[in-house]
């Protein structure tokens, strides 16, 4: 419109056209979320039986001439047995192998790669134990919060700075994570986000990988597991 009218003041004109129903305005939401992908490693279907796998390890000349690939395959079999399914990045990191060595096994059909969509938030830890005690005032506030949740889904916790609200939040987070739920912490200001991020990282050190702290003005690439 600015180019057509050769003017930067186009809003009065547009308003007039809308009122006269000559044109109309609409809004559209653009989806910017992209699912997280991980490459998983699997054993080729020809080598899923004990007999075929034994023959591969003991008699296959392709592996006898490729010592590094043999080491990588043995590492994969070990991790598969001890940890279950394993991602490409985890396998290469734990085995110390290179992409080229993995590609060699894939090209031979011994190993397969499969891309999967994975959840950005890890499942809750099986064992959670946060080692601090609440004061009597904090404990009373926590009991009131639990009681209020029975009647309503929202509870307002009011307290001055450094009154101990964060410890109450953490205790509630602990309870919900033990129940295999997820917790979302919304911060109004950036400095509050940074303060909470550091505080939760220190207190929840053992389970911090299961919690995501984000701020709405941060770019998507900066969202991450703390």
C-alpha cells in the first residue's frame, strides 16, 4: 500500500477502506516449531540371530580387514545389551569412533540408521530427593497451597523478596515430578528468569536435565535443557 500510494501514512486510508467494506484484514499464525530429530542405530536384519551374528564377528572378511569398524560394532553390541537403544551421537561419543567408521558399517548393511522424532523434555527421574527443609512458615504456606488446589487450579502465593517462595516452588516441583508430571515456570521479567535458572540449577542439580527454563523473548535456538 505504501508503494501504491507513494506515502508512508497509509493507515487512515486502509481504515477508511475497511469501514466502507472495500477491503478486509485477516491474521494468520505461522508455525515455527520444528520437531527434534535423533538418529538411532540398529543392527541389520540379517544379523539379529545369535548364529548369524557369531558368523559375522568370526568369519566375515570385510570386518577382519577393518579393525576400527570391528571395534565400533563390538561397542554397539555392548551398549545395546547394557543400555538398550542408542543414538548415533551417543554411540560415537562413547566408543570414540568416527562418522567414517560408522558409515562403513552402514554401507555394508551391518548397521542401520533411523531418524526418529523425540521429545525435547526428558521423562521424569525415577528417584528424586531434594535435600533441604522448609521453615514452619513455608511448610504452612505449602499446606495451604495444596488445599487451595483441591478447589481451584490457580493459587496466588504472595511474599516479599527473599521470603522463601522459591523453596516452596521447588518442593511443589519435586512432588509433581515424582508423579511423572511436567512443570512450566513462567517468568514476567528476564532478570527473574536468570535468577530462577541459576537457583534451580544449583538446588535441583541431580534432576536439572529434566527441567526446561525459557523466557519468551529468547530466540528459539536458545531454548534448552538446563
